C-alpha cells in the first residue's frame, strides 16, 4: 500500500471563527468547576474540572448527550445549584460565594432563565406572570410594570393574549410568555435550558430568532439544546461529554468522531506558541504532529525547481496542517512558518494519537487519502513553477 501523508491544509467547517476565551471583558467565567452528587449508588460527578468562558453578546449553544452535564452546567451559572469546587464569576460577582437570599436577589436583577417546561404560575394570567420578577426585584416603579410587561408580551407576539391564563393558551405561547418573563428586568444574561424541545418547528424558529436578536443587542445568551443543527447556527457551540468540555477546535476538525473520541483527542492536546517569522516545520525534517491553528497566520512553502522557497498558501485560525506520515516514513513535505505580523498559537496532536484514530475510525483512512492526493497535486504544481 502506498504511503500517505496528512493533508497539508484543511479548512474547518465553522459558522464563525471561534473567539478566544481569555479576554478581560469576559461575561461569565467558570474555573475548574467540579460538581459531585451523592446518590444511593454512591457519588456521581456530573462536571469534571470545567473551564469555560462566555463573552458579552455571544449566543452560545451547549450540546451533548443525555446525562452529559448540560443542565448541571446551566444550574451552575444560574446559581440554582452550587459547585462542589471551583469558582464562577458572572460580571463582577463571584456567585458561588453568595448566600441564598443574596443569590435570589442577584439572580432576579441580572439573569433571565427560560425553562423547558415554562413554569408559569397557573393562578396568574400572562401579564401578571411577566410582572412577577419586576415585583420581586423592584427595578421598575409599580405604575410602570404592567406597561413594560405588555411591551414584552407584544415583542413575543402575545399582546392580544395578555389577560389569558396559562391553561388557556398553547405550549408555544406559554414558552413565549416565559421568555417575556425572563426579560422582565432587562437582564444582561439569558440562560435557556432546552427552550424549544417541546415546541413545533415554526414556534421554535420564532423563539430562536428572538434569542439571536437579543444577542445582537449585546446580551449574553446561553442555550442548552439537544439539537446540534440549532447550535451550529449560533456564534459558538460548546459540547459536553461525561462532564468535560470537548475542545472546540477538535470538534470542528473531526466532526465525524464520536464525542468520546473527541474527548480522547482533547485529553491529548498540547498547546504551542511561536514568534513571528519562526519555522514550525521544515521541509525534509522529521514531523510527528498534527497542528491546528488557533491564533495568527502561517505560511506554507515548498522548494521550486530552482531550489527557492515558494509560498503555496497562508493558513488562518481554524485550519490545520502537519506533514504527518501515517503509514511508513515521517518526513515533512513542506515548510510551515509563522507570518511576520503576529505570534501564532497552535494545538498539537502527536503522530501516535493520530495513528490510533485512523485505525479506530472506519472510513477515515480513505477520507484522508482523497484530500492528501489533492494537496500533493497543489504542491507539485507549485514546485514546477520557477
């Protein structure tokens, strides 16, 4: 069988370039969050050292299989539950340190929470349900609360049903009213746990568009969902597996893998940094890793027929490269160096890890072969030009 090299370049499939998550203006910071529940069968750890940041104005989808830890993550952010260890900072507040009474007040003033099953109070009509958070937080004057509640109900298309009881409207209308209630105190953060899971497709799309608009207005929106197709439309997707966060670059680079396989790669990632103009891989040298570019740009160059370097392409965040020989030899077929403008950050996977992946995942070898053939033709064409 002919030897095959990893493709020189492949663009990751992402809705947007994924943001860095260490900015000073981070809206929500979760650091080393562990959550362990005591059960009759023993301790169960739902979150295992989660580090996750959310930025202002982001619309983030949190996905994962049932039992992966999605709702527990949401409950950490909302303060409905407390971490066993670790810290959570929302805005300027370390919420895990708040007493129950202070937590309740903070939540009412800063968070909007949308539950999967609405949780409207059945003895109050829709407008009264929306007014309730305002009554509790005291942010709006009593005389102004009904007017604001009506404006919010109008925004979600329910102004004509404002004085109906929850039992008199459809499930989709109850969910829309629950969203209006979540927005009552104009919170900066909106957490929605499976808000479209029990809705028809038309109503679900309307609610999704509303969340998108709130994000565009600068609110941080986090939506727990079982539907990856919805998460793909958001500004960022976070995937949880067995209480751990799958690396976002791994998820986008290898969408054909199971969550368990992605998590295995996440555990084997090594972060690397290079200065402007520094060589990462030199043509002809031994290469033993696959690199995913996460910040900055790199140039890929090959020797032409005159022995001169010829730049084939520039790669940006979300693209990977690596010169990894999958079967026999392990020699780089091109030089990869950082561009002169800015430093470069990468995550790397060792050759042994990639080899295990190729043998484990059916069809991956053939997929790599097809892409490699195309890239080798690109390199050959570049070499032939003097």
